[in-house]
């Protein structure tokens, strides 16, 4: 899914944001598809959960994803973003 480069000089949060945007643009992630939980993605990427939470907040602010309380975060449909 997402790959991070610790040597790139780009903040990890920004790498997550850009990675999700790229995956959506390439059609790897479709509208309505559920993202991993903050904790699950943090464990998979070996990063702090606060970093993933911040990335998800940025993505939601840009309309790339949306959150459903108690369900998780999902990719927005193209016509919503």
C-alpha cells in the first residue's frame, strides 16, 4: 500500500497524505473503500499513531477521505472531492 522513505527529507505525515492521494489517483483505492485504522496503519508503517491521525485529518480537510464515527475512514467518491 504505502511506502515511506525516512531518507527523503519529506515529513512522514506528508508522505502518507501524498501516498493516499496517489493511490486514489491511480485507481488503486476506489471511492467508498475503507482505509486501515490509525493504529493498524501506524503499526504497519512503524510510525507514531499521532502521525497517521494528523495525515488522516489533513486528507479529510481536503475532501480526499471522510470519517464515519464508529466505522472508520473511507475514500471519498470522485464527485465529492
